[in-house]
C-alpha cells in the first residue's frame, strides 16, 4: 500500500488543495509597479450556495499570514480554518444564508501566483523575479475572480489587519460593487513603526544563509531560522503586554530555577520559539517579504492627493469599523481617522471599539462583542436593502 501523500507549502504553491482559476495571456493583470503579470492564477475556497439573485456573496480577505482556508482544515497543518469561529452553518457569517468566498492573495504561497509558484516563462520558481505586488494589485486580482464567478455586487467585504486594508481598497476603488464593508483592526496606511517591524523581519529572512538570494527552492534549501525569527518578532506585535503577562508572566519553562544559559528559561521564550518553527512549515519565506512589502506600501490617502475623504467620495457603501483597545499594531486612532474621513465623505458609517486585553489578534478569537457587532451590522444592512432572507 502506497504511503499517503504529504502536503507541503511547496506542493500547495502550484497544486493547491482548493479551487483555482487560471487567467491566460488574454487576461493580463497590470500591476502598480507598471509591470504586467500573465498568465497567473488565484486559488480560492467557497462555502454555502450563491442564490439565484446573486445577492448573498461575502468576500473574506485574509491577513498577512492567512490563506483561503478560512472555514475548512488547512491542508498543510491540518488545523481548523483560521476564522471557523465566525464562519460556517448557523454561525455569525452563516453559510446557510451567505455564499462565502476567500482567496489566497496574489503573492501568497497556497496556490495563487507568488514567489514559490513556477514562472511559466522559465519553468523555475519565480523567487524575486516576481514583480512586487501591492494591496491594490491583490484587489484587482480578486475583482477578476469575482467576475469569473459571475457576481456583479458583493453583499459584504470583510477582513482584519492586511485583510482590512483590502476591504478599504475594495470600497475605495470599486464602491459600486460593495454593498457593505467591514474593516477590522486595520488602518488606511502603514505606520513607520509597523514598517520598521517588517524590515526587521525581512532582514532576518535575508540574513539566513539558506535564503540563497531568494533562490532557496532551486537550491533545495529553506531559510527556516531567518523566517522563524521574523515570525517571532511579528508575533509579539499581535499580542499586548497585558495578555503576555496574564498568559506567561515570568514563569519558567519546565524547570525549577534559572539555568544561567541561553536555553528557553521562560515560558514566553519557549512559546515564541514554537510559534516561529511551526510557521516555517506552512509559509514561504519570499511570500513573507512580498506580503510585508505590500502592507508597507499601502497608503490610501496618498493615492488620492493626500486627502483620505476623497478615497470614499460619493460612496454608497455602508461601513462598520472595529478596533480593539489593546491593539498597538493598529490602534483605535487609526480606525477613528478612517471614520472621520468617511464622515467627511458623507458615507454611512458605524464604529465599535472593543475593550479587550488580547491585542491585535483579538479579531481572530472568540470575542462576543465583535460577533455581535458583525451580526447586527449585516442584519441591519440586509433589512435596509430588502434582503430579508439574509437578515
């Protein structure tokens, strides 16, 4: 009997365990860099059924290290989908009512064209030959996917962190195609502090001798140590000091006393090392470079003459923004700035700040107040549009 096939992130980059749509030379993607990507592919998952009126589609946008497996087991790790707490039959985003779509972003590593994908022009992995992509480029590719699915207007676009950036870009660039928008724990631009943290991560990856100038797949190597350190540094920003203290404090890891060495004496050290090493099994190092760069480049106001309100001029989209009190990666002030711009543009907007000590990652966790806000907003929007079956 043959041994079962083991899926790895490299397998998934080219043969995704999900739906995939391939756009040929007749459908090129023009990028912000001025370059054109063709051919290319987008991997995606869907849940639920598209209704006859095609009015119940919800697009979920994933964060930096997410993927299309939002509500099903991840094929690499076997772990539950990253937002299964929110999405599924009878859940807040009810797949008995909504047709949910989630795609791996352009530049990702689980089936959409990214640096680990095979470059059709060379037969080798793209590596750093792949043009740098932006949040707007990711959204352009998603628009082509939504067109492919025959959907003119999305009932809602929802996402947190980098996913929230995509939501804002959708609402700004394609307002007529977005009925409601839910940007969570995000901002209209990346701060200099966030860019700084990303640069530390990128330098950690590139300093790993197994990075091989980005050609590690061809060399049969993986820059695991560098990527693990990058993940460790980033993971700290997803938490809060209060959460770290509550969870770990200064507790020792499997020992009664300090070792006076450099092993993981403290639980927090062991936790971060585990987070780093488990991450490298499911994520591509070059994709990490591309994803962080896309976030760094995001500045919605700069794309509209420096005035954020102009990004939403004349919009009919209904917005609900959510922030968390302990999120220092995207603090509440970032959301308030967007709310003020939407008010100036005359948009319909609500805003919820949720008190929690769980930090930025609160949007991925079981937060009843978050669920109540999302549920109430979607039901209200459905009733306002006469879509009673979705309310």
